[in-house]
């Protein structure tokens, strides 16, 4: 699970990206503020890796920043080594 924040949106500008095993590969679920969810499907490890890079790049371009030690978001307990630590079966 990776948490992002958007400083332009203030306290409500947080989203979560999580991944899970699915029967036909993997799912990456983006949970935006306001209960909007986007689900991306990937058939294998390679496409999952490439897809998560594209997702992170797109989020960064939209102004989202991963929560981390220097993010200023107040969620400093998330570190890079915890990003996508394990997959949960759906």
C-alpha cells in the first residue's frame, strides 16, 4: 500500500494505491478522495511492474506526492520499503 497526498487539496488531498492478486493476474486499486476508485488489471509480474511505474508517473504529473520522510504530509511513518510489501488474494 502506498499513500499519496496533494498539497493543493489540503487535508482532504490523500489517496491510497494498493495491489492484490486476482484470479487472472494482479489488480492495482487507486482510492481517490471522495470514494472514487480506479482499478487497473495486469496479467503478469512484468506488466504489473511497468504499470505501477506508469501509475506513479501519472499521479506525480497530476500533483500527487508519495508520503515519505520528507513529504510534509504528516504521514511520515510510511517509508519506501513498505510500498507494495505483499499481495492479498481477492
